[in-house]
C-alpha cells in the first residue's frame, strides 16, 4: 500500500494538473495509471455514524475482511483503532494473522470458518474464532490446552440462512460446552440473509429463532457476554431488537447501504463513500462513422466521434459487464463506455468533452463536482452488487490514503 509520500505526490499533482506531463513525471516518481484514494476522514465519520446509531451500550465490531472491501485492511484497521474501535472482524485466519503481524491490538473475530489445522495459530495470535459446528469444539479445546492460552470463542447459530452455523438443539449445545475447560463461550451470534428485504418475514423469523435459542441456553446457565446478529442493513433500516450487545458493520463503514426491497424506506444511517477510483487517459482519437470499437466489434460508431482509451480494464477490476453499459466521469461529465471492457483498457466516448487529452485523469468511481458515480450505480449497470464492485478493485491499483 502506498505511504504518505505517494499521497503527497498525488495530492500535488491533483492540485495542479500537469501542463507538461513529461516533465512532471521526472520530478514525481509515482504517477500511477490507475489508483484509488481512500478518505481516512470519511471512514472515521462512517464509523462514528454507526456507533451513534446503535448507542453506547453496543460494541461495534467493524468488518475489515477482504482488504476492507477493497479499501486496504491494514490502513482501515489502523484508522478504526485510532478512533477507539475495540473489535475488528475478518473472514479468515490469514486475515487475522495479518492484522496481528501489523501490530493491531483490537480483539479480532474470525467469522468465516477455522480450518481443522488452524486452531493453534488462531489462539497463538490471540484471535477470536467463530465456531460453526459442535464438532469443532474438541479441536479448539485441545489446541487451547496444548499451547496454554485462553480461548474465548463465539458460537454461530444457523437461524435460517442455511450457510455457516450450527443447527444443533440447546441440549446438544449445552452438552458440547460442558466439558470445555480452556475454551470459553464469549459470544453467541447469527447472520441475516435478507435484512434489507421487507417483502419477507425471514429476518423476523431469524431474530425469533435466535432469541428462542439464547433463552433456552440461558435457562441452562449459558449466558455469553456478547449476543450479535446485525450487519449493515439491520442498522441502516433499524431493527434495534437485533442489536443486542454487538453489531458487525462492514458496508456502512465504507459508506454504503444496500437499497431496501419491498418498501420505499430510506436508510436512517447516513454514511458516505470513502473511496475514489481514477485512471489516466492513454490516448484520445477521432473515429469515423462506421468504425468498430474493441474486441468483437460490439460497438460501431454511429457517427464520427471522439473516443479516449483509459488505462484500466477488468484486470484492474472494471466490471467486464460494463461494456456498452457503464460510464466514467471525464472532465465533470458522464462519458459512456463504448465496446467491450478489455483486460487493461477501457474505451469511452468523449465527444462531449473534446478537450480531454492523453495523461488526463477520469473518475471510474467517485465524484467530480455534482456528477457522482458510486459503487451502487455501477453495480446496477453491471448487474451485480456494490460489495462486488468494491471488492473487485485489484491490488495492482495502488491505494493512496488521505
Ligand atoms: C461480511 C459480514 C458482515 C458485514 O456485512 P455488511 O453487510 O458488509 O455490513 C457481518 N457479519 C458477517 C458474518 C459477515 O460475513
């Protein structure tokens, strides 16, 4: 990930667009073809907005899995820790280890499964595993005994999503917990399948199933410190009954809330995108009417037009399905993508901005003045979800933090 020096270099460059590109390239080394700028301040504000929404009694475990949804896991984790975050959540043990190795101190919940050979490293690195099946408990207990470390864990219930989580009865859970000595149940959790969908009772049913199980376990003397169910959607379209003692926001930290289905609800949680993605123009040229553009000639110029070839393609994370559908922002105007998105290049129609030149920047995701292109809009054009648009931005696109 780029450091402060890079950020300053780009900052200077953006403040004063180069009149003579070649000269500036000599004096400023990293002139990236395509780069992402992440606003630390916006991450902070989004995190605060989540904390305010759920109130002081609820622990916020900010989700930084998948390179913090493309924003860069370590940098985002540092920002959140400095902001007071006591808990972070990741998917894999590998991600948790990377946080520890970078010196992050927060408790780290590993949410997407621990493989049979990973239990020792989980505990050695001070990570908090989520257990998804009762058969995992003896492995955890044995690892904890071997390396003589306390082993707080969270147990996930499958309350109706049908993915990870145990479907065991309270009696079986109690029986499996009973012999544990080194391992200790710290949290009971579940995950919603459809929290932004108000056409289905699924979320209410999941809450009811979870609460019933928590009550049955309580009757058996099992009362873990944290109960948690909610990710972004259950906070944004508030279901306070599901906040309990911990929440797990991911998308919201990065400034997004999925649109609700089945109602005209507007999210109550106000967050803003923290990521801007830019790329440079490699070439500008004029095409005559009838000229085909790109692989497969899926676009043919209907009249004489000016196109620009942009230095980012699907190998950088531009959605292939944006071919002939998507747009970018060039000089403050929306410029349609024409033809197929290639591996390293994307062609756009710049007939409306003829002053665009090679070396100029366009915005693939972000805003220029009043013109906005966010991950939600891009997802709609590409027939996918905003999560996928963000996570698709590849590591070769340099991340710069401001
Ligand atoms: C990814 C994930 C989250 C965060 O979800 P968002 O919709 O991004 O807020 C929370 N909990 C679990 C189990 C997850 O896998």
